[in-house]
C-alpha cells in the first residue's frame, strides 16, 4: 500500500469515527438502505484534504504493471539465517518436569551461608547492641534505653530460627527506637540495623546504629480561643514553654490539664481541638497551636432526674454540695456522682450538664444537671463468719431492703448464731437523712450470751444519729450520738456471798463518739493515723439507781516501710467512772483478751477473776499491739506482738501486763482482707491455751 493510500485510509477512518460520534443513534433492528451511501461524494471530497506530488514524491511515480508485480512477489527472498539460540549455562532437567500440585507445595526458609548444615530445630543465638543513643538518653526526661530494652522484640523473644527472623525483629526495633526518640523531640532520627558475624564463631551481633539528629524545641506557643475569666485560664494551665523540647508525654499532660481546668472554672462545654505543630527541619523549631472552643461560662441551674429512679430530684439536691447560682465546677459534679454511687441503690448512674440558654448571674448561662438513673436490685442478703479460741464460731446474716421507705429508708432483719452467742434484730435506717452523709437508725434486738464471765438474756432499743465513713467515701471527721434502753437478766458473782446469782438490770444511757481518720484506706490502711473517743453516760436501775460513765480512747498508726511492707500499731485505754464493779451489769464491764483485743489469749480471759477462776470483768483496761504486714500480690503474712490487761480499779495501773505473740495469713479481696491469726501467750499460766486461733474479715486494726 502506498503512502498516499495509507494516509487516505487513516483519514477516512478518522472521519468515519467522527461521523459516528455525531450521527444520531440507530435502533438495533434498523439498517441503512443498501443503495444509499453513508456520505455523498461531495462530502467525501470536501472532508479529504488535497494532496499533491509536492507533498509526496511517490504520488508522481508511474505504477508498475501487474506482470512485474507478480514476478517480484514470486521470487524467493534470500535472508540471512537466524542465529541459533545460545546454549544455557546450566541445564536442569527439572525445568521440563511438570509443576507439583499447589496443596503439596512447601515453602522453605532461606538458608544463609554457614547455616546449611544446621538441624531443623537449631536456633541462632545473637546479642543486641544499641549505638549512638547515650547522648539522647542523657538529655531525655525518661530512660530511653531502659524503655527500649523493656519493649524490644530482639530482647524479649530470645534466640531465632534463622537470620531472616532476626532481620524481621530488628525491623520492628528500628520502628520502636524511632517512636521513642520522636516522643522525646527527635523527629528526624535515623536508625540503621546490621547483623555482624564475629570471627570467634560466637553469637551474631545485631547492631542498631542510632543518629538522633536535632532535637526540636518550641519556637512559639499559640492558643486560639475566645476570652475567658480569668484571662490567663488556658495559658496558665498549659504547662509548655518556648525553648523547651517537644516531649509528647508533656504535651498530652498539659492539654489534659487544660481540659480539666476549664470545666472546673465555669466552662462545662469547653472542647480542645486538634493541635497543630509546624516543624522546621532546618532550624529544629516547632510552632505549636492549640484551638479551644470555650463555650459559655455557666452557673448551676436546676437538677432534673430521669430513667428508672431510686429517688427523685429533691433527694439528689440533698446530696449536692453546691447550690443553684454558684459557678459551675466539675469537681462538685463528680462529688455528687460519687455520693449517688455510695448509696448502693443504682445499677448505673450518670450526671450530665445541659445547656438551657437562660441567663444566670454575672453574665453566665444557667446549666442544668440531668441525673440519669438506673435503679439496681433493692434487696441484699449478706453473711459473715468468724472463729476465735474461747469465743468459738460466730455467724451473722442479714436481709436488707435498702429503699423500702423512699428515699433511702432501709429495713434490715439480722440474725446471729454462735457457739456462745445467739440473737436477732430489726433495724430501720435512713441514709442521708435531711442532709448529706447523716444516718438515722432505730434498732431493736434480742440477744443471748453464755461465756465464762456471765450468762445474759438481753433486750435493747436504741436510736442513733451518725456521720460515718463508707468504703467509697472515707471521711476525716466522724461522729455519732444516740440513746439506748437495755433490759438484761445476767448471772453475776456476788463477792460478799462468794456465789454466782442471776440479777436483772434496767439500763438507760446516752452515747457519743467522735473520730479523726487520716489514713489512706478504710479497710486496709498503709499510712496515717486514727483517733477515736467514746463516752457512754448511763445508769443502772436495780434496787436503786446507779449512774456511771464508760469512757474509751483508741488510737492506731500505720507506716509504710516499703511498697509491700507496713508497720502498724495501736493503743487502747478504757475506764468506767462513778460506780463500783458489783453495781455494774457484767455485760457492761470491761474485758481483755481475744481476736479484737490481746491475741494469744482466749476471749475475755484477761483481768480479774472470782474464787472459781472465772473472769469477772473490770472497770479499766489498757492494750497495745505492734504488727508487721508483708503483702505479695493478693496474699500476705503478718507477725505481731499484743500486750494488755484489765483491772478492778477505775483507772488502769499498767501492772501485770500479759504478752501474746503470733503470725497471721492474709487473703486480700475487693471487700477487704480475710484474716487468719495464730498466737501463743508468753509465760503461759495454768489453764491458758498454748495456741489460740482467730479467723475474721478485716485487719485486726
């Protein structure tokens, strides 16, 4: 085909395509008539550009005859023969073998030189070197090398199967080192791994060569926010300074402090935006920008309640430590949430601020608090058990409806069964009665006790108002006051007749208690101290009225020697003033000995005795204890020394002190430690047990 013919065909094709692109589409079953051309001759001539011999010399040449063309085509073409294909350097008959089925194919790891003869279960030993990190580690606020050694894949996983696995671990450690350095401000650090084989055929050396580069520092710190009160509220809490290195942990801590400070100072709806840090690779400068949406400054509005309620919004206001119109403080909202949790009445509870758009004082906006309640099961069954030498077994159980008399009015039915004691009682308790953390109790109980000191059948009615600590809300100052009426029939030793006889006492009295608690835990303290004073003025009616006062002082202290070692000590002094021993009912006298007193001795076994060697109780006592507690995980052991005595006189004279020593085991649970103590008396006297065992819940003090 000549050049002209070729150009013409291309032109026609191009034109045809152009025509098809612009012509209207024909239906699938519609064909153009055979005698009707697609385009006319005039259109064709007009579309084809004119071509002359000047444009292409081939157009002016005379065409050859058909005979000459056929002779030229029939003449054999002589061409140089193709060069034979070069022989392959390595011939392998396996190349011609058929491929194995895919399911039978096994991928074998690459074996490097020197490893070809290693058995399948052989391991490649190596050691790790980190080079060039010392300078950055010294300048860092954290232990970079220590953090790397703790998180390194090379160090944590030990020997490898082959060098490929070592290379993979080294790659992970390269990323780890870069992240650690970037967290300290070295954003362009370089880490190059290499594997060296020592000449002495020792373990491989995996070297990580670190080039920290420049450490970026803040060149500017900008806060984009609307004005606040006080004006420097955001910037004063954003603990970042120009020229300080860019440390990730410090940046996050500074932003978290701002996020806390704003709602604590009247901005409950403040939000921190995405920080922007512009780095200059040439100078190491970092321009920091923090956008903050402040929102309206708010004051407390109404409290609203919704959901499955345990009590209404009126009682929620009783628990709040703030009043309507005060400046919003998120710490007070968290305090209210904790107080709601402490009631024990909820499965779930949330306190959320809500915008109202209503103006408040000093240009603020009122912020309502929505309390979303989901009340939990109100009924609770509880039980405790214990054992003590001389005291025997003791099991207590109770059934409680915590919200029978809303709000927070509980009914408690309890029972006691023991080797020496039995009893039952009913208690009405109103928590947060009229004000937060105040409890009112009205109790009635029947009790029987049969000990070596006395046998008593007792009925008791009591009313009490208290301000106590709870496991969730431990208070520094606690107090209680109340009144009680006791009627009891007891066996008592008559020293004039030298016999025991039954006597009936009617006792009426008041009670007052105050405590100061500076410890770090209610159930298992490790540091701090506690002081408690109890005064019970009462009078006994039996062939006359005899007034007297029971007084007791308790103190305990705790010192943490190490993370898992605590030294604890306690003292107790008690006295009954205003009556002789024989005028006081045996159950109201003072006794020493037992798991809550002086371990190493039986329950009520220390103090004055009658001619039958039975305890009579006393009018005063003194006790002290020293305990060393060692904890490991959820378990612990304790060694202790207890000392004490009870006396007939109204004031203790600290004579004839008895000492018990022992060791104990502890199991720590989420509701407090379980305790098993074993003790023995020093200079044991006739009739005293060699070994005394005490089992209970909670520390001894």
